[in-house]
C-alpha cells in the first residue's frame, strides 16, 4: 500500500509534465524538449521570489507567470517562425533541444549547479488511512497529491466543457481544418504553449517541494513524461495522465523488488516494449506510425 | 607543443565520431541519440580487455568493434519500422539502457572486471594502459598522436570511399524516398543495418582511442549530454557530405580553447560553452538548417 501510494504520487508529477508535453505535441507536432528547461527554471524563480518577499503565494504566482511568459516566448521567437518557414519535425526538435541547453546553462550560471530545496515546514508526517492501513505520507506529498489532482481534473473538465477546450481539441485533431473555419491558429498555439508552461511549473514546484531541485533535473523528468505519453497514447489528452500514473507505480515497484538504481533501465525497457508492440499506446487509435 | 598534440588527439577522436554519426544522421536521415552509447561501449570494451585480461591493442579494439556491431542491431532494428520522433525515442531508450548498465553493473566488494562488478559503476575505470603496437609502447603523447591520426585518416578514407560508392548513393536515395528505393529493388532494411553497424563500429574505435589516451573512463561518456554534444557537432558542422562533420569537429575543439582567452572562472566557462552550443543549434535551425558546410536538411 505504501509503495502503491508513493508510486501514485510520483506518478502524478510525471502525469502533470506529460500533460504539458502533450498540450504542445498534439496541436503542433512539436517535440517540445524546451519543456525541460521550463521545468528547471520554475523552482529557481520561486525560490528567489520567496527569499525576497517571503510569501509563498506570491512566489508561486510569480514562477507560473515567468514560466508561462518564457514558454510563450519560445513559441513566438522560435517555433512559430520555424513553422512559417515550413521547417521539418527534426528542425523543431533540434532547435527545442538548443533552447533547453541554453536555458539550463543560463540557470546554472545564475544560480549555481548545486542541489537546492524549497522546504517550508511541510516535513510533518500523516497517516491518512489510519484505521485501515499504516501508510505514511509527508506533508509535501499530500500537498503534491492535492495540487496535481486539482490541476489535472480542472484540465480535463476544461477540455470537455468549455468552448476553449473544444477549440484546443479541434486544433489537435486537424490544424488545417481549424484554420479554414476562421480560427486564429497562432493565438491558440500560443495559448497551448502557455498552458504547457502552467503544467510544467506545477510539476516542477511540487517536485521541488518534495525532493529538491538542481538545474539538470529537467531533462530526466521530461523524458519520463515522454515515456508516459507513449504508454498512454499520443493521440489523447487522457492517455498521458494514465501513462504517468502507471509509470510512477511501475517505478515504485522496481524500487521495491530490485533497487532504485534499476528504475531508469526498467522505464526504458517499458518504453521499448511499447514502441515495438503497441506504438499507439493504451488510449490511441491504431494507425501506422509511418503514415504520420 | 604538448598542448597542440593534445588538441590534435582530441580532434582525431571527434573527427571519427562526427564522420560516423554523419553516416546515420546525414546519409540515412535517422536522428539518433544512441551514438555516445556505442562510443562508451568501445571505450569500456577496450579498457576491460586491456586492463583486466591483458589483451593487446589490436585484438581488444577488434573485439570492441565486433561487440558494437552486434549491439548496433538495437538501433537498426527499430529503424526498420519507426521514423521521426519515434525513432529518436527508441534510440534514446537504447542510450538510457547502455548508460544504466554501465552505471549500475558494479559491486564494491568484487574485483573490477568480474561478473558482478563489470564496470565499477559511477567510479569508472582508472589506469587503462596505453596501447603497444609492434612492440613499441605508445606511452608518450607524441607517439600516441601518430596512432590517433593514422586511425582517423583511415576512418576518413573508409567513410569517403563508402559514401562515394554505389552503396553510399543507395543510402542517399533511401533517405530522400525510401519507397522509391525499395521500388528499385534495394533492400533498404539491410542498408540501414549495414550503415548503422559501420557507424557504431567506427565510433567504438574512437571510444577505445579515447579510453587509451585519457587512461580513465566513467559512465558519463555514455550520457545523454555526450550524445547531444555529438549530435550538435554534426548539425552545426553540416550533414550529408564529407566536409561538414570535419568542420563540426573543428568547431567543437576550437570553441572551448577560444573561450579560454576570456579568462572566466572554470565553472562558468563550462556552462557558457554549452550555452553557446544551445544558441548555435537554435540559430542554425533558423538560418542554415543544413549546417555550415552541409548539404542535407534534417527532416
């Protein structure tokens, strides 16, 4: 039970980042590695504001705002011009990789390479299932659980019920048709990037509160998120969430049965299996991948 | 003088890496992130065979090359079916697995090279011997540079001949239109397997040279950062022809040396160098997607 809970909670942060990746990937087909840079920046902004003003709501709002601005800037300055030039998938991927490297190195130059933590009195432990079960959760884990569930549920509700959600799904489904109906594709893409920034910040801050951060955690977290997207299915918005949870549980089981150092090996074996046996993922429609 | 020799040896090693990576990325059009994995496999095979079992340079390198060729199937088999982002992901999985194996196949109680402690994990392998060829031990860098340059020249010659041959033209045809190449009766799967195997072998040789020169090897040589560095080298230098990767390797060697003149603190200089790489990648994609001297634009 304890292992399952730990797995689910770390899975939630993977799911948040996977959703961030998917929000960009589905409408634009951009393999957004720059996300890893955003993930790396967020806790540093939060920490700096926290130290200046000492109020955690301000620091959270500020880091969300900063990352959303950065994410939109990535689209505005890099991906939108490349799309106008009809650049290839590979060009988007490589330039996004370049942005990631640039951003992470800037963070490292500004704030240093060492590991930092954002602990703020969340070290107390709780037994949420006391009468039934003896599992222990820390305050930061509970906080993380609540925060990510609210965000993910809010996102799904937004997608299903609001007009904006419908337009996002339409853009993901067929961008050309979407443009033909007279909607402004660029604004919606910008919005998708901004939303990805929100989710990346949430994932980064929640993880930073739980286990700390350094400039280089972003890429690893993003790779896990991408694996979650592949597991869940790359043509759906629900898939990444399920994939993230599943991956979190699998990784926790690996820690329990083998050792923490084989976590990544297991993760990428799972990725390889999915790519070979079920490339459309759990929630995807069956299409030939060569066709896309 | 020693400084120049040191630079020349690094240049030799990276020329081999860049030329071989260009075979996969530039000629086959397959963006791979697994290249550093094969580089490290070459380095580790040589290090273990030479240090633990006392093999000579040539047989040890030959064994490393064979191992790399067999393991290259892990990249070329996915290339049969996957394309674009999915192929990149598959190579990423290979890369992560190689790194994970090198990093974790260790046990502090067992001697280095035994079954339970094959790679010594994060501590790496120290004291890798310099090669001995025809009874001459190349302990002096001035002698080692001759070997490195000779190997690099030989690799460059092989790559040059291969890409100028009908075999190389089939690769280009396959990159441009795989269906058409298959329609002309070319077994594109076999060509992919061959090209990736050759590239992996060459980079394994480069890895072995590096291990022999530096004398120490740790799993970071198989890290994703290393793969990204190799990739940015060929992308900045240029894809799809002979001169591009060589220009890329030159830039990779020259950039840190130029930054040395800025007199920055060490930690900052390393970060700045990588930041410039990132910026170069972005600018390249915008203004010259085929790289400085290249002919092929990434798809």
